């Protein structure tokens, strides 16, 4: 401070300097960045500190006891092992399925590919928890719709199918995470210079050889990006293990953290678990950044031809169509049919029976039960406010990362992307530790803060990638025509950014409507959300759960429809 | 479909009646031509005329609806007997305009690819790749990742890859168009040398006429999916056969009416005549007359509408001696007419003029001559440089005549 005053002893120089710093275009975006960083650091530090504290007779003490007891607990290794099996399985299957679907849709003449191209994205918008519940209706051992259908019509017993298993969890995870890989892969597949493939064919490579040695290696960076996201996200996902594995006592990382904070709560153990998971996630994310930094080559040439569409032979057509039908059927159509059937039945026995047809479930959920009514209102409030706050933060951060001072950009970008892989339940734990003795505890506000903290990086990425495409000269020319910074933002930049703002807002809306992992730790009486209400109801009645799930589904599909109509794009960066 | 011409052993590639459409759009409309063994054929034409489509049909990357393609005595495509070999069965090399160098491989892996898919032993691949890389001047780049190469170097890698397995036919699709002028010149020379050394047949697609004339033994000019002209570079250049070719080569094209036809033009500035040539006197729209050489086989009759084609460099400009006087006096009996300079632009050693003449404008290139906009000018041209074509000649006749000439 003193040296600063000396260096600028001229008072007018100092005011000039200060006024430069206090210009709105510096301060306003900086506020967004600071809020973002506080939102990340707060729960992270809280978890870290809590993990090394142990409460004894004479108060808190710093100790590694939480870690040592966790690391000597065989349940810990069981949970880690099961989580690894689930997320590895889901990753491998999603990559196979995501690549195949993307290739079939973008590079062949499969009938209806324009339609499937959109349909393949629908699972992206649905709730994994509801999906898992729907699959329990479809495929519960001995009473699932699928087993009953096969034994009733063909006399085939599918008794070995059991959705309450690691295999079942992998299956449902795969259905929901395939669109991630699909989205990553379809862009390069579509834009790839066809000459890269053609050159291989002309120089003697067969179709299969070209696929293995040229096409797949060229989109490998995209496949691996998708794979990493699927791996990290499905390892941290609480919803599906809760619905499919907890009933059989199969432990996983997120459900272990959840049970650690149930009565009798052991926050130390949960925090230690969380810290280990965070470290692994951060290492993975950094590894991916380095790998992509090295291999991100350009496969789009200036003047290439459109990639050739491959004319499928009849067998190929049948195979491609089957693949699509199985995917859309399992990921969208069958779960929705099952939910509808259950939600309109007064008694559910694993078969649809028109004698039991009723509206009572909807009536009860919508008008008869204060918990579900409250949950619906809360969810919609959280989603509307949360998405708006998230998009505002994203614009400010996007501005800072693309137009702000260049010096810290890379670091701030890395810091702001950290929550991308951190499981919701761990961030929820961090906010729970932070808020538990404050008035924020058991308010909707803390849930909202956790939502924004966990998911704003998605919005920031979407908006930031749009910033990249906007030439700064557009703003500069507005400034030189006399517009203030605020006017330039309002009249030039925001209209240009609008498609990405719509996309980001809808994405956050969808995520918040269905969020469970963070909410399950932070909700209290009065602040339940739809997803929480589904969990609470699941012990009482199939019908109520299904009806509420259908209501949530309508909100999500509504967002999907708006998304399609607005022609916003899911920008990948 | 039976090929109409009996196969000649010197034709390495034979293409007959190739038709290809994209939806309703006809991209190739019955294209036929031959390429001699060991020679280079240039496919020349404006953007969108179907050159790339032609090449892709030959390579098997596109399937024509009709036609016949034979490479080195092997039928690779025949719509009548439903023969259609896959690209990898046609034993070609290809160089794309976008290079199509695979970014996930090293230079050596790129170049060795055609050998690797043919299961060549490792040691031999290494040896041949090293040899061809030396040949294209990339000897030191063997193990470098392909992404580190500059445009010109990628071009060479693509070239080496197309040649390493010693295909008998190599296809080039605007292979040099992304290079700067100097590098392009150099690569052209190197291509010639490589072709002499490796003795492959080449089909070379370009829209740059200078490149086509410099590289090729024969030139095919395409227009909207059909062939306008086939011939030796000199013939195509000096004796454009159709108005389209004339326009494509940048000639001034004006309409006129034939007054008389004769062996000897009745003007002062004609050169010693070629015994085969026939001349015609043509009346331009405003009444001026001009002698020119008839460029096609069947001469037009007096009264026919024709087109007069004038190369910019062949026009002589001079200030008329009597300003505002009678045209013939100003021209002093030479073949030409009077016009007015509208604009000029400086090109260095020369200057290009835009001249208003009756019925249109004319471009002429001259050594800097100090004429200004608004000046009247006498435009003269030797009758043998003034080419007279009729618009409605059937293309079949031209093609056949030229095929004979070229073969
Ligand atoms: N896959 C396709 N689908 C539809 N139309 C096509 C396709 N490929 C080419 N065409 C059309 O066929 C015509 C010929 O295309 P082609 O690429 O052969 O032209 P070209 O002579 O190579 O032009 P250029 O010099 O610009 O490369 C063009 O009008 C083009 O629009
Ligand atoms: Mg082309």
C-alpha cells in the first residue's frame, strides 16, 4: 500500500488509476467470478476442515482419525469397488452406444434419422431417479412388466432379469449417460472432412479397416471426453444407486455418504469420504485437460466435401433401426409407458389391469397431500430462480473469461470448472456442514445456493463458447459509436449471446427440476422438492410415486420442447 | 453397353457415357474420354462443372448411374453388367485438395498406410517410405507428427502417400491450389519429374488453365457435366472449339453475322496463311466488318449468326490518325474497328483497357501506351487471331473430331 502510494504520489494519477479499476466492465464481471469462486471454495474448505476434526470429551481436535477409520473399514472398499464397477460399466456401454448412435444418425441413410437424431437426446432431459423407478416397474424380479409380458405371451421366463443389481444400475446409467457421449461425438463425425476417410479407401483400406484406423482414432478425443464425463458423473450419481442398489444393501460411494449423515450421523466419516472423492475427481479432470491439450487436432478442413452418407444394405438398415428402437424404447418409451400405467392404477401388480383404472393418484398428489403440493411449488421456484441466477453468473464469468484481463484467465477458468465433476451429494455435504448451525439451515435458500454452486459451470461453459464466436470488434464498434459499456452489453452483446443464454437457462432448469443428490442432504420439513418427495413416497405407494413422477416428467419434457422450438444448441466445449 | 470404339492398348483409362445425378441435378451427363498410358490428362472447367464428381466416380467414391470405366485393362465400373469395384479394389493413388493427411499419425505412418493395408513387410515399408519421402523432399520428417507440418509439407505427404504403393493411376483434385504461387510452380516441376521417374498415368483436376496447360499432355474442358472440348493444350489454347471454351479461357466474345467466306482475308494485316484455314468476313451489330478464322470444321454460310472471339493480348490499340474521321481511314485497311477507351488499369509491364465498341465492351491488354479514358482508339487484330465460332454447333461432332485428333 505504501509503495503504491509512493509510486503514484501524484494524486490525480492515483484517482485516474482507481477510476480505471472501478469501471463497470471490470467490476461487474469480477463480482460474478468472485461469487463463483466463493461458492466453490466454501463447501470444499468446509468438507476438508470437517474431515480432519474429531469431537472428543474436551471439544474438537485435529486428527486423521476419520480417514484411518474409513480406510480400515471393509465397507469402504466394497462401496468403492461397486462404484467403480458401475461407472466403468456405464462408461464402456455409453461409449459403444453413443458412438454407434451418433454414427448411424450422422453418416448413414437409416430411415427416420432426422427424427432419431432429436429423439436420442431426450434421455438427457429426463430424471435418472424417475428412470430407475420406471425400470423397477419394468424389470423387477418376477413382477416386472417385461418379465410378465414375455411369460404371458411367449411363455418365456426372464426370471434371471433383476433390475436391483449392479447390472441393472449399469443398464439404467447407460441409458441416461449415452447422450453425453453422443453429443460429444456427433459434432466431429458430422464436420469431419470426408477426404480423410476417402483417402484411406482409395489407398487400399476396406470399410472396416478405415473405421478402425481412421474414423475412430480421429474422434477418439471426443469419445474420451464423453467417457470421462460419464465415468465421473455416474460414479457420483446418488439417484440410481438409491433406487436400485440400496434396497438390496449394495453399498456405493454416494449412498455410503448419505447413510453416514443419517441418524446417528457421522459427519467426520462422510467428510473424509467426500474429500477422497473430490481429490480423485480433480485428478481425473486435470488429466483430461492435459490429454485433450495434447491431442486436440483439427479434423475439419477448409474446403472439404460433406461426408458421404453411407447407403446401408438391408441387413445394416435392420441393425441400425433395431439399435435405435432399443435405445429410444428403453430410455424413453418403455419407462414413460410404465409410469403412466402405474400412475393410473389403484393397485399395481406388475400387469396393467383396466379394472383398477383410477385418477385417484393424481388427485391425491396434486390436491390431497400438502407434501407433494409443496414439493412441486418448491421445485418450480428453485428451478426458475436458480436457472436465472446461474445464467447471470455465467454471463458475468463468460465476459471475464473472454474479455477480461488475460493474465489469470486460464487459472480462473480451471477453478470455475472444478464443480463439473464433483458429485452433488458431496457439494451438498459441504453446504450442510457450512450451514448447519446458521439460520440458513433448512431454508430453500441453502438448497438454491447448493444448486447454483454445483451447476453454474455448465452454464458458464455454454455461454463462454458463444463468447468465443463473437468478434470483439462488434462491441468495440458500439463503444466507438458512443454507447456506454452497459448499453453495449444490453444492445449488442446480450442479443448476440441470446441463443446460448436460452440453452443454458433451459439446461439449468431441467437439472434443478430433477436434482436429488444435493437436495437429499439439505432439505428439511417444508423445503422438500419433487425428487425428495418421490424418495419419501417410495415407501408408501407405487401409484403416488408414479403420478408425481409423471408430473415431473411433464415439466422436463416441456423444457425439452421449448429447447427444440427455440433452436438453441447444446454447445459442447 | 458396348463401348463404341475398339479398345486401344495405349489407353490406360477409358471412360464411356458416364452419367451421375444428385437428386434432380445432373452432375455428369454422358462423359467419355480416354487417357494414354503414362500421360497426364487435365480436367479443366469452372467451379461446379463436375470435375470432382468425375474424379470421385473414377476412384469409386461415387457411384454413377450409367457408364463404363476401365483402368489398366480392368473394368472397374460398368452399369450394364453391374460391375462396381470398391475404391480399395481399384489400385489408385489420390491427392485431395484438402490434403487429407491424418492428424493422428506421423508422417511415416501416413505415407506408409497404403503399404500397411497391403500387408507389406515392416522393413520394406520402412525402406520405401524413406525413399519416397526423400523424393518429395521430406527426408528429415520421417517421425514427426503430421500436425506439425506446414501446408506445403502436408501436400508433399499427400503426394508421397499417393505414390508410395506405385499405383499405375494417380488422381489429383486441385492438388496444388492451396499453395502459394511460388511453391505451386516448384511442385508442378517436381510432379513432372516424379512422373517421368515412376511412370504413372495421371488425371489432374484443376480450374487453373495455366496449370492444366503446363502439366498435361491432353486437356479436357468440362461445362455443366459434359465435355466441351478434348485436345492438346496448344490446340485448346489457340483454337478454342466452342464459345464456352473461348469464354472460359478469357477471350472477348461478340456476336456478328457472316457476310462472306473465303480462303484469303481481304485486309492489310494478315500473316502467311495456313492452307487448312478458312476465313470469313463478319458484320458486327453496328455495321463494322471484321475478318476472322473459322474455328470449327463445318464453316458457316453467309447470313449465319456467329460469335467473334478475340484474345485480349492479340488486340492492337492505337490512336486513330484522323480523330472523328471515317473508320476505314483510321484503320488504314487493317482488320479492326474503332472504339472508345472507357477505363484502364495498370498491371505492371502491361495495361488492361476496357473499350466501348458497338454492341458491348472489349478488354485488351497492351504494353503501357498512354491512352486515356474517353480517347477514341483503333482496335486492330490479325485475322488468324480472330476466331469465329457458331453457337449452335452440336458438341458431339466437336468431341468426335477432337477425340480423333487427340488419340
Ligand atoms: N453429394 C452431392 N450432393 C448433391 N450435389 C452435389 C454433390 N456433390 C456434388 N454436387 C453438385 O454437383 C456439381 C458438381 O460438383 P463438383 O464438386 O464435381 O464440381 P467441381 O467441378 O469439382 O467444382 P469446384 O471447382 O468448385 O471444385 C455441383 O453443382 C455440386 O453442387
Ligand atoms: Mg472440385
